C-alpha cells in the first residue's frame, strides 16, 4: 500500500496497466492516462467541473442514434477528426494524390445506385449543376471502374436524414466510372449549413461563441482494387464560411466554382465543375475512414 499524491497517482495507474498484452492498446492507454492526468493538474480541475464533464460526455452518448453520431460531431468541432485525417494522409498518400477531407457524421452506406449522367437529386429542388472528371492514378492514367459515392445537403442546407424520414435517401448516389475512369453526374447546388445545434455539441459551440457553420460542399468516397480509398469533399469558393469551417475540413486544393461553358462539359448550358481525382496506391498502412455510417457504431441489439 502507498500514499498517493497528485503526481504519484499517475505512476500507480501506469504500473497497474503495465502487463497489458496488446502492445498498441498499452501504448494508447498509457498516453491517454498521462495526458488526462496532466490536463487535470494543469487546469486544477475542480470536482464540480469534473462532474460537468462526465455529464457532458454522457449527454453526447445519449444523443447518438443509428442516424446521428454526436461523438463524431464532437471530434469534428474540436479539430480531432481533421488532425487524425492529416496524420493518416502522411502515412500513405502519394504526393500526386488528391487531398482528403472529412467523411462527416452524415455518411450512409448503400446509397442508391445511379447511371453515369443521372442526377442524385430525386426529391430536392434547386439550381442544377453538373460535376464531371476522371479518377486517375499518380501517373495520370485512368482507373477503370472506380466506385464513387457522393452525398451532400440539398439547396436548403439539409441532409436527407434531417429533411425527411430517416429511411428516405436523397442527394446521395453510388456509381462506377467508365473504362477510362471518367465520370459525370448531376445534382443541385448545395447550401452551407449549421451543424446540428440541438444537442450537447451545439450547446458547446454556442458557449464558445462560434458560428457553427460548414461551407457548402459535396462529399466523395472513391475506391478501386489496389488503391487507397479516398475520402474527400469539394467546397464552394463563394460560400461565406469557406475560410472558417467549424470542423476545419477545407483545403485550398478542394475549393471549386461552377461555371457555364467549362471545357469538356457534357452539357455546356449547365453550370459545371471539372475535377479530376487522383488515387494513391495501397500501402502497408492501409486505408481508414475518419468517420462512419452512424448505424455501424451502435451496439448490436440483444
């Protein structure tokens, strides 16, 4: 038995965890304990503040459903998702590869399959735009049959999970590129939006006097055998929040502007965006999405 002071408690906890068989679990848990204890000492954490933190994390968990992931949203607004994303890029993205961005808390698997040139807007109305381009490798060669998932808000700034019954899918689509890696699809111009503010994360954003807005964007998830899965998004240059995204997802190389008369546009009369995506070869580090379909993170029933 030992008498523990504010410094000794950390070493005591680390000693108890020293025999953890899983080396990576031991490394992560040790670091988490050290940093959490250092944090508490740095701010001289009070009992009521500790309890408020426990209550906040409890509320975040209680806000999660098969259609809403409040913990991913919390990670996003704290910049943690972006940090993990940037570090992951360094381990495997080739210099020529398209920059990644956040998957976000609104991704859903099994989006409706569409043919090249179709619209992903089945319900949503608004200004139609065309997006086209090519999926290539680092040498500029087209990746045949690459699979592309796209999803976005509607022209009112709402995802289908917010605008409709959660079982309804709209403003989403999944398609395959042609034999040269080329693609095209239609959609309506999305509107930037405020993150969900009716939960504990929204309360935090309000208390920090942050605007809580994301600039208008369209998500892409692109995959092909032997290539690293690409999770990214294109952001609209004229959105007032493109320089102050509340989840820190914007990179300069991902900012776009639709225009009429874009060279090679399938329909010259429709405002279009030409964007070519470059995939990196798979590495030993593998892929890894910074995000998930919310339904996949819920505990199995029974």
